[in-house]
C-alpha cells in the first residue's frame, strides 16, 4: 500500500528553492486571424507569434485561425457576444464601418499615444491607411493587405506573336491581345465575378475615372453614368468581344484555371503570387492592371483591429504585438 505520493515532489522542491520554474505570462492575448489565400500562412504567423513571445515572455498569444474574412468576422463577433475574451483580430478592411457602428473597436489614436507610437501610425503607405482612417480617427492597421494585379502566361503571348514583356496597358490593348490569345479551350482573359466581385468592379470603375463610393464611405455611386458604363464594358468582354467566358467566373477556381491554361490572363489578388509561382509549369508575368481614363487598382485584404472590451494592460500588449507583426 502506498502511504504517500512523490508526485509533484520535484516541482515542490523546485518551487521551494526557486529553481527551474518558468514564469507564467502576465498578459494573455487572443487574436483571430483569417487564412484565406494560398501558401503556408499558418506556419508563417505561428513563427512570428513564437518570436514575439520569446522577446516578450510576459505576454502569451492564442492565435485562432478562422477561415476567410467572413468566417473570421462571424467567429470573432460570436465569441465577443458570448463573453469570450478577445483583444485583437485581423479582419476585412471594409469591416471597419460595421465594427464602429456596433461599438466593438477602439481608435488607435486613443491607444498609440507616445511619440514612437505616433511615428509608427504614420509609417504606413497612405493608400493602405485610407480605408482604416474614418472621420479623422485611425480604426484599422494594415496587415495581410493585397491589391489586384494581372497575371499572364508569357508562353501563350509568344505563341500568339505577342511581346511577353509587354502586357496590355489600356483597355483597348487588353481587348486586342485578348482576342489574339483566345482559341479552342483557352480564353484571353478571366476576371472573377464571384467571391469579391465588387473589388474587381471597383478596379474597373477607378480605371474609368470614377470611385464607387465617397471618401467618407457614406455615399455610393452605382447609379453614376460612368459606373454604369463600366459595368457595360465588363459585360462586353464576354458578350461582345468574346475574350471571357459567358456567365460567372469563379474566384475560388480561377487560379487553378490559369495554372491549367484555361485563360491566358487573369485578374487576381497579390495574395496568390507565391502559389502561382510555385505551381506554374510555364513562364508567367505579373503586371499592373490596364487603364482607360487612368491606371488604378483598389487595395484589399485585412486590417488589425483592437476590441474595446479590454484592460489597459491588454491594450498595451496588443499594441506591442501589432507593432511587432507589422
């Protein structure tokens, strides 16, 4: 019969002598993070978090990966509504308006108050800050941001007698080259019309000289004559010019269609560059989108947000994590 247990004796001894007991983190952070593009993103973020924790042993970070941006918003807001703690998240840049309206996030101007913090806030490209700065306050910090670019198959350009180093710079050139590249089983161009169709439409509208919403985000211009003309042009790429397939072009399968040679050119996110680079069996290029009145491509992707229901210590730790990760 065992009269006493030695389980925990080593721990008790170590505690008594002050040896070999690692300090517990004083501040715990929960971060919701979307995994919505190709590549080993989880491993990358885990590595950054591990480096941060090593440099800040008083802070622990629980990174919760939650699918695409829609999944992340639903999961993070559901957790907050049920009382689960969360201090920060990377969510869609356009989620800012909804998060502000629900009074769920803090403006960074209220938290990043030191000179160093203010310098950090001012260090980002203005174009990436545009949809995180609303009514004079900074609500989102750019992270995992992207823009739309044109991927094109240089081998197909050569086969069609086109210069592989000269992708189209105008809409007219895009149509002309698209026709030269369209043949049995291959379209000259595919622009996705599911997933994020407004994003692609926004690019086309900008190129036609018109933004689809006001700078304050409170007014849209979908009924503007130029915007309507833009939609008609998008439709004409298939209906009139025949360089795109009829019907919808799926966001989720377009990258594979490009890799399989179903299209010579595609418009897609910079977030797919590594996957295309690793899997393309042909020579390909990446270019600015062509323009009509002007060149232009909207930014997309995520922003860091800081949730309001946090302690001062959590806010300071979350800010430190965001500064480290950016």
